[in-house]
């Protein structure tokens, strides 16, 4: 069963994410994705629209835009973690 789990790509992503949390650092290949995600989360246009009482349609537009930017960042982050996990130099020999 363990051999079958080692073939699953989600297992590799889980191990890469777990290692990033345990070591408290992101691999260089995953940092751009994390920064893009934070950019979407702290988008000044959304927060300015929220706190100044912008119309519902304008607030929805900025929320959707920020959400799309965050989604792109998460995708880049997962791709970076997968790339780091597939690198033979960084592979965990005990996994």
C-alpha cells in the first residue's frame, strides 16, 4: 500500500508542504507563488473599496479580481512545491 501511495502526486505535494511548514521556509521555486497570493490577499484596491463604502458592484469586482490573483498565486505555489519535491537533491530519503 505504501508503494502505491508513493506513486500518487498528492502524496508528494503533501510531503513538500509538510516539509515547508516544519522547516518554516519555502523553497525558492515556491516563493513567487506565495508572494502573488499575498498580493491578492492584501490588494489595496479591494480594501480601499471595502473601507470607503464603495458600491456593491465595485466591491464585487475588486473581490473577484483579488480572488483570481490569489488563485493564480496558489497555483504557482503548488507548482513550485511540486518542482521542489521532484528535484532529486531535495528528496527525503526516509519517505
